[in-house]
C-alpha cells in the first residue's frame, strides 16, 4: 500500500471519528449552555434571581417596600421576543462572571416599553408630581431612567440620576422655549418646600444667598437672571465672557476692583499673576530687581515687550548719553 493511500485512509478515519464523537460533544455543550441560559433567563420571570444572586437581595428588599413591590423582576427587566429567555440568561452569566472577577456588574436596564405598559398616561397632557409640572411628550427620545433613576428599588447609599433645573434649562434657556414665570414649571404642593430644601437652588437662594449664590453653576444663573441683573451689583459682566482673562485688567484697575473682592480674595490674583496684584504703591521704584528675578516672561503676561523701553528710554530720557545702549529686559534698547 502506498504511503499516499495510507494517509488518505488515516485522514478518512479521523474525519469519521470527528463526525462520530467531537461534533456531538460540541453540540451537547451547546445544548447544555442553552439550557443553562434558559434556566437563568426563566429565573428572571419570577423572584428566583434574588435567590441565586445574593447581590440582588438589597434590591429585592427595596422593591418589596416600594410601590412596585407586587411586580416580578420580569415586569421591568426581562426582554421581549421568542429568544428573550436565552438572551436574559446570557446576560445573567456575564454579570455573574464579572462579580466573580471582582468587577462591579452592570445594572440591568429597564426598557421604556416596560414603564409605559403601566404608565402610558404620562404621555397625555401635563403631569404634576412633587411640585414639578412636566410634559413627557417633549422627552420621547430620552430613556425614562435618565430622570427616574432608582425607581422600583432605590437603595439609600446609592446615588441615582434625578432631574435638576440645570438639566431642564439646557433646552429652556433659549428664547423660544424660555419660561416666563417660575410657576410655569414649579407648582405649589404639600412637599414642595421639603424638596426645595434639598436642592442646589435653595442653597444659592436661601437666607445666605449673598455669600452662597456664586457656589452654583454660573451659567445656570442666566436661565432666570439677565447679565444686566448681575451687573447691577457686580459691576462687570457675569458670568464672565470667554475673553475675560485677556480683558479683566482694565476692570481691575478701575473702581470695580473692590467689587472683584466680593468674590475673589486678593491672593487669588497674585497666585495667577505670580506677583502681588494689584501692584503695591512702592512697586514702581522697586520693580527693577523683581523683574530681573522673576524674568520678563512673567511681566509679559500683561505688558507688551516694548513697555519697558517706552518707560525707561523713550519717554523719560530719550536724549541721555549712553541710554540708547542700555539693555532692557523684554527686547528694548
């Protein structure tokens, strides 16, 4: 028998063995995997997932104490469609694997369709809840959890997404959608005062608002207050425009300087400029050695390179013999 024919027989024998044993083995593993995934997926259909995964128990306890306590996990978290059970099982395996590796597993999202299966009424008209009036038709493209984080099983030590006024004003600050009054969105209800005490707005508008109102996002102030309103007290444009770092010197040398100090400490200016700002009264006769020590680059943050020459040479003693050869830091002669 030739070596070539013998090799063919060996190859054929291996192929038959592959078809007889290996393929069924892989098929069996696949079936077992599907069964495991199906079983895990079915566990979502009842409360079994909390018995399998101890990390879910705090959520299950919180859910039992909420308005959603009578719902099963599947009511909000199970997928839809003929293969959803397998997909849910695979998702559980991924999260379990992450937990075993010490990685915080991702949360199972709740589909908007699940929320709307019970709360479809929120899409009709204006809803009022907890002192806020909102029209949900304007947010059809936004996930429900974007504003209603933690709904169903909120745990005290976790931080959830809740709507803030700054979020609303991302759209409503434009002139075409700008609310004309606070009452357009803020409706007086029994617990509105309690909720307001927890908000950033109450901190910046409370009894100590004069010292606290700058703690918030200044860009949010213009949602209700025009820049001219702020300028009545501050004397300058607020929030400061983007060009302010280049232009604030003119305001800082005028009578507005004292108003700057209502928000900024004097050391704040010096920390940025690298020298005492505004310059003290004795700065003019003593600035020479200081300029040599700190370097001309520091001075040129505010002064043009020609400023030294304009003062030292051209204006004071342009005809002094030898002055033309004097080297001045900054490039002047």
